[in-house]
């Protein structure tokens, strides 16, 4: 089968398009929550303890997203007494978020419950329901009506997998240009 310059051009364009599309990947994005100190606490919790945590998603949350369940790649939340993470078997965990025009978190429901140790950590900020709550087998801490804040920790592009694809794309373009130059001569 002989190839014409046009068919080579089409093949090269298809290869470049495929490789370029394959190299565009979502950048994992980490969100960090910092709550306010508990207003009421029973030992072992104190009013110096608070809910804090981090979760990593496959990509950033979309702008103007209504309250929606999301599935994190990883998470870790602490209340000053216990830490619940994605690396341990939890009985229940729920992550729901709504965002504003810039994709920043405006409403949320995060609830982690560890059946094994009978402890849970929750942070909620929705209309008529704002609280940070922590509970262990022997005590609890709560903060009502003063939600904490979410911050986005910038994602880092995965250059490890896209660099070889970009190099291959440039090599394919070089080969195609050389063949066109030879065909024109």
C-alpha cells in the first residue's frame, strides 16, 4: 500500500489530536477545612479543639454546582482527639458540596463515622443547619452557627505522564514535516 502526502497528513493530524487529548488530564485538587473552636465540649474535648481536614478530588469542583455528592480520592479529618482518614475502614462517610461562581465551596455536608471506635466528625454549612461536631466514645465537642472556612490547595499538574506524550507528538510532527519536504522535492 502506498501512502500519499495527503493520507500521511491526515494520519499525522489524527495522531497529534489523539495524543494531545490523551495528555490533557484533570489535575487532582485538594481542599482544606479549618473550623472554629468548639463552643461546648465534654472531656476529652476542650474548647480549644476544632474540626479540621483535607480532601483530594480528581479535579476542581465546578463553578455554580448545586449541592452534590462527591467522591474524594483521599481525605483526613481531625477534631483534636481523633483523626479519621480514607486509609482506615470507616462505617460511613458522606461528602456533599455546593459552589459559587468561582468554584469555591459555599455549602457543605461532611460526615465521617467510625463504627469500630464509635466516633464521628461532622461539619455542615447549609441554610438553617450550621455546625461542627465531634464525638468519641466518652465525650463530644460542638460549635453551632459559626462555620469554618474552606481553602483550595493548588493542584499540581501530572507532568510525569504528559511529558512523554508531548515528546512523542513533537516527534510525529517532525517525521511528518520531513516526509512532506521529501515528497515536495
